[in-house]
C-alpha cells in the first residue's frame, strides 16, 4: 500500500531524526542572515504521529515538511525569545496510530526530551494522550478539530479544520454542477471517518443533494474494495463521496470505480499521491475529481491573503527531497509551526501556557489560507479551532488546481444546525463522547 511503501523508504534514523541542520538549509536559506546560537538555546518540539503503518501518509510527510521549516527558520536566525536566538529541533515519536503508543510517546517527549509543544494527527490517538496533556499542562495540536472538547483546554486545531472544511467542496460542487442531485458515500468506521460522514451528510442536505442509501461504513481492516464499490454503484449515483478515507483506501476504491465503469462525479476529502491514481486509471477518469488539498505550486497561493511562507519554494524543495510524496499533511504541521513561532515570540516565552495565551490573544490568527478566527464553541464546546477560508481543489488534465476559496464560517452560519443534527445522529458531538 502507498503509505507502507513510503514509510519503508525512510530509515529509522531519519524518522527519529531530531536536529534541523542549518548547513542543510539549501540555496534559499543560505541567502538569509544567520545568527550565532548559544549551545543551550534550543527549543525542542514533539512530533507525535503515525510514521509507519496504514495512516503514515498523514504523519510522515508532515515531519518531512517540518524539517524543511526548521532549517529555513534556523538559517534565518531562529526564534527570538526575550531578545535571544533559539534553534528549533524536532523530536519525533512514531505512535503507529495506536492510543497506547501515543500515550507512551507523549510521556517520553515531555519527561525525557523536554519538548515545549507537541503536534499530533489526532483522531483515535488523542484519547490515549488527553490525560497526559491535562496532567502536564502541555500544549498540543491536532489536525482533527473533532478531538476538541471543553475538557481539552490545551489542545488546539490551528491548521486543519477537519472535517468541517469538506462542506466547501460540496458547496462548490452544487454551485458549479447543479444537475448532479444524487449521491452515495463510503467511509472507514473510525474517529476520522464518522465525523466526516456527518459533515458530508449535512453538506449534501444543505445543497439539496439526495443520499440514495445510508453511508457504507467498512471495517478499517478492509483490503478488498470490489464489493464496496459494487454496492456503491448499485443505485446508479451521480456523485460518489469517499468521505475522509485514508490514501490506502482512496487508491483501490478509485481503481475499482474505474474498473467497474463509473463515469460520474467523485468527491473526497483527500487525494494524496493522486498522480498514482491517474496512472492506474486515466486522466479522463480523474477529470473533475474534487478534494480539499492543493499542491503548493498553485498560483492561487501567491495571493496577498496567504500567510504560508513562500509556498511555491516550499513545494519545490519538498519535492526535490521527497519526490512523489507530497500529500495533504506535507505543509500542515509546518503551518502550525508558523503560528506557534509567532505566539512564542509574541509571548517572549516558549512555555506552553504563555504560548497558548499569545496564540489566542485577540481571538484571531494568521491561518495559512488567510486571516481566521478562533472558533468552535457551538460544535466542540471550546473556541480552539482556527477557522476561516479553505480551498476547493479540482483535478484538471491530471493536475490539482485551486478553483476558489470558500468560507467555512459563512456556511456554518447558514447550516450549522444541520451539521449538529448529523453529528448527534452519529454520536460525534463532544458531549456524547465518553
């Protein structure tokens, strides 16, 4: 499978690699001013995510992106805390998307490695870490705001607003292809799939798109997707939604859709390594595929509202080092680090409580895709998700293209009750979780 192939390409030394070397900053970094660092002025950041296994595609590429981020930041002078320069160093721990291993990893990173901030994918692994976070007062980030609750006051969702941003793809679809009125959906039955199912159901209902059947929830251990796709296509849908399926599922599902003759619309949260899907199907089959994650060479990311630093150059450097491995999370953890760095420098401290207060000060922040607000009390019981605009991406002639940016808060203002209704129906609201 794709993520297993990727994880196998990386040595354990690299997965556990910590120091982000100034010497390896590359041509761009070498043009930037460099300050001397005192030997003890190093801030360690924890990276607690799946680096191997079926979910590695949403962990390992993010660590690779963070190493580039750290090299560039260190080459440009590092963090300025209290007038002194500090290097940034990442300490990685492979939680293999297992709650127990995530708990052990969080404890090690805090107690043994002395990290000041820990980034996670979240999902099924967050419950294993939550009590550690509360006990230690450590600042954590997740890519899944569905992890948020009033009991997790030190957990932030500063970059990705999964699954809420999926409404923007459905909204764009309804506006641009209004003749498509019926849909089916499949998803793995887990903490990533279920809240996304609720979101797509709400978005389809808001758009007047009829679900022809209940969402098809499959066991995460599934490897044969032919029966799944056969059932999806039985009612001749105009739209097939792949929800937030892992890349290890998206690829074989798309291959089965192709082999079983589907010619309709496909919409998915992600399409990691979509070039591989094109190779195994065709450009014609993948034409018009809608998802939520752009390639960072897209000209739309050079707009004045974009806060991610040098996206085109970052994308080029990433692909130079890791050809064929760009995916949904390649930039997201680095984007979180931009926000954390700004908070630490504003606070004049790297201590978790000070950085958290500084990051949330004023109720807004510089999200990668524009200015955004700290939001979420209605849905998560706490305003710890940074929410604003999100891109809608469509594959055209075999290449991902941003078709526009749509406002998540604007959609929620109109249809928030629908989302809560569907989240409650699947027991996904924060007050329903044990």
